[in-house]
């Protein structure tokens, strides 16, 4: 059996001009991994070998700073004069490069979800001082072939403002470079915003915005020419998506998206405008994330923790008059109102109105052996309800559970204060 270090090689996953990728088994951790290995002839070349060893070590150096559900994890690496490889999380759904031809384009809604998740992952990286500098469809991996969960890979070309070792010039893929990258200007998140705009353009149209027979002409076009509007290539591209791509790819930094939050906001708005209010329509992850981010209960949750909450929870649309909780029934879960209003009744008597962001049923967490609902909760308007089972919360990370319990203490303190005020006024 072929081995790379301690890892048992199972099969090749792909190969490029400088490296090959293998599926392997880690016998110590008991998991499948992907190993990217630099070709021996590259390592023997004095100049290229130095560059690619540096790129690989750069990726390793950044690994500990990037723990995010939409960024590929790095586990191990080896670099010497004869061999160089890096061990990463195995992501089995292929890459977005598979959807960049006119006959294989993604549905618009799925594309919006994917690009939204890219913006949040790259915002997370930028807040830790890291600019990727090589965003392209081939570096965006799908966790499942038919899914929309992604992981961004290949931070070898990334720039870390806190480390001199990552300051590598003349890196990146020319077709996706921003005008600022072409001109060797100082770079920040706006260069990655441009590159993701190019990737989105290609995923919408099946072609790159600038194409040329030689690299000099290509770089000149990126720096000076305007790309054809996506709708001139694919007439059914929605106006909102065309506007997003054009702003992300604007050559003028003042008109380009200033940060990832602006980019993500417009994507979420585009999704909301396309979505129907049908009770059977699934709530997209982009909408879930934006909803959690604006609810005060979740204000202290990090982006990573919000994605964890999305993974733990079930979201449903509820029609007016529907009973969500019934008085006297057992329950082992709690809920938040993501949108709309609900009535709280006890023995048919109205006690309270709950609105967006408020929780109910949280006492089930503190009752030994489960709890019995003390009141009925029914939808007063169309609702979006976020449900989390107590058992699911038990599986959450320590920091996420801590934020939930802190939030529930604030809720209980507020309710006690209001109850005391009512008693005092009787």
C-alpha cells in the first residue's frame, strides 16, 4: 500500500501543473483526508521549488487562525528538499469549477446561497488579518455534489498582515486578479471581493469576463476594459444579480463593495426578493444567517457560532392560528420567533404577545426529566419559527452553549422585572 508519511493513500483525486491531490486515510485520527503533494520536478527546480515550498508553508502557518465551517481545515504538513505535502480535511463534492460552462450552470437561488457563504467565510478571514488573493471556482469546494454547503480552500497565496512570511508577491490566478493586484498595489478585502465577483460572473454566464490568447493582453483588459454585462451573454440573468456582480467587479474602489457585509447584504436581499412566501418553501441559510445576526439575543454570537446554531436548529413557516405549543403537553425543545407575532394564552386567556426575536419554551432546559408546557403559543400572524431541541443544544460547542445560557438569564431577568412591575401596580 502506498503511503505519504503515516497516511495510507487510497486513490488520486486530481492533478495540476504543480501538484497532485490524493484521498488518504489517517489511521491515528480514523478519518479520510486529502493530501496535496508538490510534484518532484517542481521541487528540484531551484526557483520554482522555493516558491511552492513557501506557498505550502504559508498555508500551514495560517491554518490555526482559520477555524470556520466554510473554510477547509489543515491538519498536517511536511516540507524538505525532496518532498512537500499538506494534509487537509477531505471535502467530497467537487469544486465550483465543474459549474462554469454554459451547459452546467447552477440555479440562481443555489448560486446566491453559495456566494453568500463565501462572503461570510472571507469576512471571517479578513477580520483575522488574512486576504486570500486567489479566489476562483476551483478553490471553492462543495461538501456534496448537489448541495450548497461550501468550504474555501488553498490559502497558500494568502496575505497575513501580521506575518512577513506570507508577503509573497506575484501570486494568484491571472483571470481572477483584481486591477489592484495586476498593478501590484497594496491589497485588502476589496481584491478578494473583485475576485469573487469574477467567479460569480463565470458561474452566471459560463465564461470569464476577460479572455485573451496571452497573459499580457489579459492583464491589460482587467486593468482598463469593461466586462460585457452578464445579461448580454445570458439574457435571463436577474437584474439584481447583474448589479451585484458589476459592483463587486467595479474597477473604482470607491464604487466597489467596501466590505463583505455590503456584499452579503445585497445577496440576502436578492434571495428575499426571489423567494415566495409559501409555507412549503424552505428558508435558505443566507436568510437564516441574516435573521440571527439582527436578533438581539444572538448579538454576542460569532459568525462561526451562528452557523453552528443554523446547523442545530429547524426552521419552519407557520400560518396564522396554528398552535406551536399547547398548554399541558410535554416538551423538550425551545423556540425563537424569527419573524411575525404569536399569542400566549393560559386557559384561553390572553397573557402576552411575542414578537420577532423573543424566545419561548426555554424552561424545558432547566426542568429535570423534561417539562410540561404552562401555556399555549399560537401564531397571530404568519411566523418563521426557529426550533432547537434540548439534546441538540447539549451537542453544541461550549462557547455556543455559554452564549445561550447567558441569553436565557437575560430573558428571565427581564421577565422577572416586568412581573414585579405589574405586581407593584396592582
